[in-house]
């Protein structure tokens, strides 16, 4: 095939009537061809996507490039910051020889720019504290985090059903432990036996040990109030969408937790956002990095919920991009819904690697211009094999693409810059301090006290929570209690609708 036919094919495939973002230019016979521009239509970005590649292949900078252009187009972005090195998106990039060389090869003007960024954290140490109540998290996601078996998962379902029926908000892990203990012994065990079934003491003890182990990992601050309001992801600054970065560099030893938490946010978006129809551009694009962690040893109920969310959330104006090393990390039922593909270099060192490579190639449209098996292993840093959906939903020509450089700084903010950025954030102030509302713990203590008073004129049980660990005391200061906030569970909660309003003490 000739160079001219390659250019004509790329231009035909990647030219759209509506708005698009620029990814780079096609490469043919080793030549970067600037007028073979590779674009991604904004209106098709809610058809979801996949970004893959070996470590060091340039995936992070590809995500940065896409996020910047989405922000510039007024689209909000949520993405995890795995190593803490994406915060530099808040300030403009700097020219250097490599960037200038890349810009010249693509025949573009490199215009350094910073973008509106919000910095979040699950520990509260690296950014604005993100929280969810245990009720909002729901039993399915909690089952995955606690690594429960089917029997234990069934018991957890009973706990949530009972709490919902009896209007007992489960806000934090203390609430969950209290409900578990109450329903395992004494009056609580007798109360649930007929309507819900008996809970084995051995099963309850196992679940309790797993909850305590979770607390010892230092992730208790994730569960509590005020819980994060997903509407805060849609803020705009001067017409540009906010890039919300979840810094997980300090909780990387608990990958199951941060990946599942991100999925809980996605579930809340699915449940709370209204139907949006066919938009010219998405409201939000949600990146799920280290996506293989979501699917590892996932129970059937969990997989069913993921597939449902991915299939239906695009009608809410939300696009999802999964990021991982290998296509095979994504189950076929999910992979079939990812229409936009950006694949960096694959290393094929073993027979299994070669097999995986050939399976990946089968997911691409056939190419008249490349030997895909050959080029996949020869891509340079900052190059990718791309195919996306055009405005009619048809897969585009598969193109080896020399990617454009990000406009923002490629690295982390300095410590002082980072802290200054947080101090100026209204959302950091909004979520900084935890509150301790009346919830299942207090309500069950009152119930136990009342029962004991009726049965035997025993002294009232002292009201209050058990002594908390140092980190819990720091992150759960006894301030004015938040009341009257409605909890609406995401699809990963067992029941839909509103939980009871909490009362003040």
C-alpha cells in the first residue's frame, strides 16, 4: 500500500463533523506523517475505552494528554494518581528538546498550559479526604474488600437487610461491628432468627476478625461522614472541566481497597445521575487505572454489577476508560463494551506472552498497512496502536500513532506547591473534618439498655463508642453532629431508595 493511500485512509477514518480531541499522527514505514491526524470524537467517549501497555511505555502520559484535552473541552475527569506524579497537571509544562522534537514531528505548536485540578486522598494525608458510609458502600463491594466467602457474604447481606428494615444507618466500621454483635447473641439473635435466619457464631467471628484486620491497615477514615458528594466532580473553572486526581500513592499496599472505592464512586454516579441521552460530549470521563485489580477473584454478583454499570452508565453521559498492562486483564464481557482502544507496546518474552499478543490482535480491525504482531512489539515510547469509534459507531482504521505531548507539567507538584494548592481548595475545607452522627451503634446501645431495663432493673448501659485508635481519634474529632443528610445507595448497595434520616444527640 502506498503512503498516499495510508494518508487518505487515516483522514477519512479520523475526520469528524463534531468536536474531537487530538491524539497524534500516524506512522507508516517508520515515518511520522503529520497530516495523517488521529483524533477521538468527543461524542463517542461515553462508549468507553481501554488504554494498555507495558510498564514504561507511556500510558500515564497518554492519560494525561487525554485528560487535558477533555478538561479544555469542558468535560470533567476523574482519575487515580497511582504514583503521585500527576499533580503537576495543575501547572503548565516546560519546553525541552524532546517535547519540541515531538511537536515539530507532528507539525503542532506546543502551548504549555495548566489545568484546574482537585487533589483527593483516601487517607486524608495526600489531599481532600474522600469518604463513603458503609451503607453507601453496600454489601457487594464490602464483600470484595473483606474477601468473604459465599456464606460470609450471605451473612453480610442479612446485616444490611436488617439495618435497612430497622432504620439503622451503618456509617462506619464501628456501626457494622455493633450490628454484627447484636444479631449474633442475646435479644438480637432471637429477634432475627424467624425473619432473617440464624447467624453462626463462627461465621460472625470470622467476619469480625476481617473487619478488625481492615481497621489495622489504617483505612478506617474511608468510612464515615461527611461522605463524598459525586456532584463535586462536575465543577468547572472558566469553562474548563475539573480534573479530579485521587492520590493513592500512600495506600498502594491495599490495592483492592482503592480500586473498589473508585468503583463505588462509579456506582453512585450511575444511581444518582439523570438520563442524558445522546450528548455532543460526555459530562464526565472516569479513568480506572490498575483495572485488573477490580476483576481479580471477583464474585459473580460483583461481576454482574460491574457489567450492568458499564453497559448503562453511558446513557448518563459518563465514559469509562480502563487502564491496565494487558487486554487479557479485562473480562471479555466487559472488553466487548470498550470501543476506543489505545495500546502501547507489548513485551512478548515468553510463549504465554506471544499467545496473549495474538489474542489481543484479534480484537483489532484488520489492517492493510501493518503486520500487527510485528509492530505491537516494536512501538516506541509515546507511540500506540489506536482504533476508536467514529461518529457512526464504526471502528476506525488501526493506526500506529506518534502521540502528542501533554501541555501540563509532567511530574508532581513540589511539597510546598501541593500544600498551597490544598489550602486554597474549598473542597479540602468541606471534607477535612469528620463528623460522628447518631447511627447504628448508638441506636442499638439504646435498644439494649431499654431491653435490660425491662427485663431486670439493671443499671443503664453507659452510652458511647469504644475507645478509638489514635488515627481514628485524629480523624474523628467530636464536633457538631451532622444530621438530616439523606443516604442514597449506589447500585452496589443491596437496596435502593433512601435510608432513614439520622437524629442528633
